[in-house]
C-alpha cells in the first residue's frame, strides 16, 4: 500500500493511495489514533472513488460516526485504464438494447462479471487498510447503490468482516441468489420511479436477503434522486450496528 | 371538554378528558406553557387510547419532541359502549370469512364506515385541544397504523391542519382513493410478512399518496411486529416536519 497524497479539511483527513494497481482513497478523522469502525463504499457506474455523492457521504460518516471510510475505483472507472474486455461487452450490450433487448438482464450479467474481479480486490484493500494504526481491525460496514449494489452484494456475501450494509438501486436479476447468503442487517434503498431497475426486481432483491433485520426505504423519484434525509438514516444505521 | 384526571410522571403530564361522548387522553410536557406541535394518534383495532403501543410512543413524542399528543377511543373501543350496528357487521363479516370470503375487502368496507363517524369526531377533538393554552394552534401531525391507518387516511385527507403523517399496515382497498387526496409528507410502515394486509395492497396504498415526500419503510415480520427503531424514525420525521 502506497500513500500518494494527504490533505485535511474540516476535521477530515483524506489519503490517496494505491494498492498494486488499485487507486483508492481513505478518509479518517483528523488526528485519528487507534482502532475504529470502517465503512467500505462502492461507487456507481460511470462514477469514481471521489464522485461528489461518495465524498459527501464519506465526510458525514467520518464527522458524525468517527468512522474510517475507504473507496476505490472500480475497473474501467476513475484513475484506472479502460478495460478492453469490459468495453467490448458494454458496446455489445448497447447494441443489443438498441435492437430491443431488455436492459436489466444485461446489466445483471455484466455486474456479475465485474464482481469476480472486484470482490478479491476489495478484500485485499480491507486487509491493507485494517493494518493501519488509525483504522485497525474494528467492525466493518458497506455502503453502495446501483453498481455499488451489484458489486456490493457479492462482496458483503463473501466477506465475514462486514457486519452491516446499506445497499439499493439494484435488482434480484443481478444479485438475488447471492443476496440469500447475506444475513447481516441491511438498509435497502429503492427509488419508486427508478427508470433503470424495475420496481418488482428491487422488491425481489430486498426479499432475497436472509437478514433477520432488513429495512426497505422507498422514496419517490428516479434512479439518481435518493433524498438527502436517507444519508441521516444511513449514519444512524451504521452507528447502531457498528457501534462507537 | 371536561377534564377527569391529571397525573404526571417522568416529565410527562397525562390528562384524561371527555368531549361529549368521546373519551380521550392528552399528553404534554410537565409544566408546559404556550403553543406547541400536536400529534393526533389513532389506535389499532381491539385496542384503545391507552394501549401500551400508543402510550409508549406518546411518551417519546412528548419527551423527545416537546410535542403535545392526543388520542381518543374509537367507537366500540376502550371506554366507549359497544355499538350494536358495528357489532352486527363484525359478526356478519366473521361468518363471511368462515365461509371462505376474503378478509381484506370486508375490513376495508368496515373501516370506511367507521371513518364517517371518526373523522368529524377527531376534528372536533382537534378544535377543542388547540383551544388549550399549553397546546395552542401549532402544526399538527398524525400517527396511526392498522385501524389507525384505515381511519387516519380519511382524517388526514379531510383535515388541512395536519402537515405530516406516519401511517401503515393498511391497504389500498380501504384507502386508495382517499389517499390520492393527501399531499403532506408521509412515512408509511409496511410489515413484509403481514398476515392481515396483502403486500401488494400495502404497496398500492403507498403508491396512491399524492405527497411529493413520502417514504416507505418495510421490515420483516408479521402485522404486529414493527421494529422498535421505527419509533426513532417517527420522532425524527415529526421533528423534521413539525419543527420545534
């Protein structure tokens, strides 16, 4: 793990790093020392580790929860090179949608393919970050919607260190079978007028989680329009389950 | 409005009253003076104004929000005499269910009938309580699930003083058309394994509200098993919309 740059503002320290070929960013409380809960965040499709929605949420998690937060670029996103294989599939999928095929199953297959790469990458990042003195081996949470849900469900299912997850804007086609292996508390976000994920698919994914505690929060609006008050709810959800 | 008994404990004053033939209870912060937001609570079927689930929530609303809270007995419940007409219908409905008819449409018709009596009753209670010096004409909220939703939807639709409502455990069969006249913020509780209200009916009721801000909270469990953390959420919802 190699640190590239460290900056601090408003009580939050941001450290850019690389782990092998994976570019990442770690946020911690300024002057942090000792073990603390860690939230892994997965960004959306076409976004990157420092997309505004990721940064704003990470800052709240650090400020309100005294948590550490880590996010990395998904292959083909942010500071990572384009991947010819993924590009080929994306182009092919666009052609199939133009020819009248349904979008959701194509997204599902694509996310499952990418997850085969990102699950081991994120687990390696978790190993490395938990070695740091100001993070340590505390409880771990996961936050990710849309692509961050499609990749997050297999990550949470595979990683026993994750104790609670905020997921959403994803459907059962992509993640239903894997979701049935998740038993930690889940807060699941659904946009009632989502133009990308059919409502029934989202409800089916919520249904699939094996968690005793799972809570569905559905709000009006399109895919990208999660209301601000859901961030307050996510903070409280992580405080409840990761402690502090 | 006639006050019958006043007691205080843990900072909450409880005043039993009657308004005409309606027995009610008003909770306020001990020593309260001046105008404050008021939450009207509707109890569930077979319950009454001081059912444990009502009292526990009312105490939290008073303690955490500095709100006033009022609840009255629904006809045929609590300290009210049995109503021969309602009793006759209930007996008849039970026979129809035993004979194989669906329960949900029967409940829907029954609640619509009772609402024709309770909406004007609750509006009269609201008039009277807002005359009191320690309540006053502040913003009004409504909380009610199950029967409290079936009767609450027509109340919230009819009463412009209500600015925010927590509803749930109810279906579109009972309240769908009236719900379309509600435009204030709604937090809607759905139990994923509800044995009394079909899930599709609950989702359809949530869909029917005309509110720009409405949020569906669905949790695993049966009709009576709303998780405790939803009370925390209701407190914050009312604080956000009724101010304080």
